[in-house]
C-alpha cells in the first residue's frame, strides 16, 4: 500500500542497543565532541532556526546535578546540516524553577514548539519533538505506577526503574486518529472546534481507546464528533505530537452521509468544502486551516492534490494541481462526479 504522507528519514541514530549499556552515557558525556540540548519548563533552548547545541565546555559547572539526562542519538550522515555527522546529542531537562541561566549563549531563548516549530529547520524540529516527548515522560513518571515509590532513570534516560520493586517503565505514547473525511461527492468535511477562533477549520481527531483498533477508533470518534458514518478508512502516515504524548495516525476516510451533525460540546461547526471552495475561502481569510508541516495540513493537501495557497503567498505562484480526475486512489475519488450531495449542508 502506498502511504501518502511524507515521512522524513530519521535525523539521529538512537543507538538503542548501546544506550542501555551502563556506562554508555558517561562515555558520551566524557567526550568533548557531544553537544547538549537544554529543556526547561517544556521549552527548548533555541537559536534562530535551530536548537542551541551547547558545547559541553561552555556548560561545564553550570548544570545542576539533578537534571535528567537523556541520550538523544548520533547525527546520521548528511541529516543535520548544522552539526557534524556523528555528533552525539544529550538532552538535559532542568527543573521548571531552574531560574535564570546567565551563562547560556547570547541570542538564545527558551521557546515552546508551538511558537517556533514552523520556523525551525526540519532536522531541528525532529530533534525538538524527540526531546519534548522524552522530557515530558520523565517529568510525569517520577513515581512507580505499581507501588508509588520513586523511580530513577537508566538506559541513558530511556527507562525508569522503581527503587522499591525494581519494575521497569518505558516512555508511553497515546495513539490518536486524525481523519480527513471525504464525502461521496469528493468534498472534504472540516470541523471548527469551540476552543478555536470561529473561522479555523481542521480535520477531526480523537484518542484511540484501550482495546480498540486505530480504524475502530477513527470510525467511533468521527461518529461522535461530527455525526457521520465512515464506510472506508485508509491509513496514510503518522506524526509524533508530544503535547503531552500523542502519536497522530493519519487517515483519509470516506462517508456516504451528506449531513454532518456537530456534537455541540467539542465541535461547533462541521462544513463541507469542495477544492475550489476551500482555496477561495482560505485566500479570502474566511477560513483558516491547519498550519503547514502539521499532519492535518498534509491530509487536507493530500485530498486537495497540491499546495493550498495562503493569503501571504506570492501571487505569481503556480496554481496548485487538482487531481479531480484519474488518481483512482480511493472510493470517493473514483465515485466523484461533481454532483451535490442530497440534503448536504450549505
Ligand atoms: Zn514500584
């Protein structure tokens, strides 16, 4: 099966075998060639379009002994242009109340991913996401879920062991389904959430429950949130979204229902868009869709068949390709004939 969403190659070799050896982290930190990624209060130390990769000599003597330390990995050849291939990266997670750090380099600042993610180089964004995910886990799993005793990191920060019963605990990820819903007439159904500004529309997402397959979760969540029944789901790719610990599983899914019914608690409005409706609404500012680089945007643009232009984009841009015919990839596309759905929303 061809998956449609881009899945960039890994930036770091996580060295999963070696990192569980005791002494591996000390060995890495004993080398002057490793670099440090700093986290505090859910924010990473950032410099321009990248993370601030600190020279251990500059950080020496400044890092508190209690900082959680995690081996992030070794830069794979050609994957991270701002660092030499083979550089080992070590994450230091400082306490939220670590206070001012006057020793960090000028021009750097602690920034949240939502604030700077769009402007980061792709490789830096990937490292930020890994660091965020593992930092979140350490901060929320200090105690054993079996007995409540304190846990302590091992395996270079990729496992925590209970001090009382020796049980082992690993970073957790919560799977969520995120779905581009396509109707029988090939329009897309996007939802506006009560938590957003009223003209923002996106794909519909929800957590997969215990004992449920991803496809079952997608069908259930879509029925709950926008009241349409999906007859076909097609997995397209995934994106780690560690806020705090989600893995977004992207689907394009198809329904024969023409009337959407927002749940009224989470979803305020569900609206069908044709390709030309959506592009026009975005250019007029009548609709704001998910930002570029998000899996929601990738799913929407996968359905659209090209780049959706934003009001700020250059006007001499080539019009996006529109595969209104002949892509033959899904039942709705095959069935698309341009007719309006009976009883569909305006
Ligand atoms: Zn325990």
